[in-house]
């Protein structure tokens, strides 16, 4: 069900449900009213890729040697209100924000680019860095940045959220 707010913007109303139960007349009876409030939330996800080399410090394995990845950055934003056109966040602009976030790291040796000249360039640290870079840009649109995932390969990645 859709409602129109005072400013003319559509919004989703929390779901309200109720339940009445009782026992047979003549015996102890009761009426129970249960209200269930659920807040509908929309989420949108976009993805960009970038190519970088890195090596891990203090790592007892082959990832301690210089190697490269085609990283995939996935970001998810969430919110309750859609525009009149039924859009939470324009995916093209969301993707542009993500491309700008990774631009300084594309075709670079990560270990030489701040903050990863000091911070170990693990997928976890990359995800946290991109989350903190993107969060204010998403929040200024009145939305929540739900999660950022950085994939080092098609099957291995790390996520960060706050
Ligand atoms: Zn690696």
C-alpha cells in the first residue's frame, strides 16, 4: 500500500496487523491484541571493478608476494522512501560514486597508495576504507549505506558494515 505524505512524496506505511483470540463463553476469556510493526526497506546494490597489485604484510603464504587482482567493489544502500518515479537511489549515480571511490587505486600498487602504504591491504581493510569513503555521500542523500563488499576473486571477498 502506498501513501502520499504532506510534501507530496510517496512513502510506504508500516504494516499493521492485529490478532484477537479468546476462549469459549462462560469460562475464563481473554482478548489479545497483537500489533506487528514492520518497516519496509528498499535496498539497491551496484558494483564496479578495478585492477591493482598488492602484497600482504605478516602473511605466511603466497599472498605475501606481489600479485594482482581484478577487485570487485559491491555497495548496498538502503532506505524507506522512493521517489515519485519509484526510485530509492539512481543506480547510475551510485555507480559513479563507487567509481570515484576506487579511482585512486585502479592500476596502482596498493601498498604505495595511502592509507595502504601503512595499512595492510587486505580485502577487509579495503572494504572498511571504501565503506567510510562512501557512507557520507550516501547519508547526505538521506539513505543508509548498508554494506560494502570487496571481492578479490569470484569466490573470495570481505564485507564491512557499521
Ligand atoms: Zn591478494
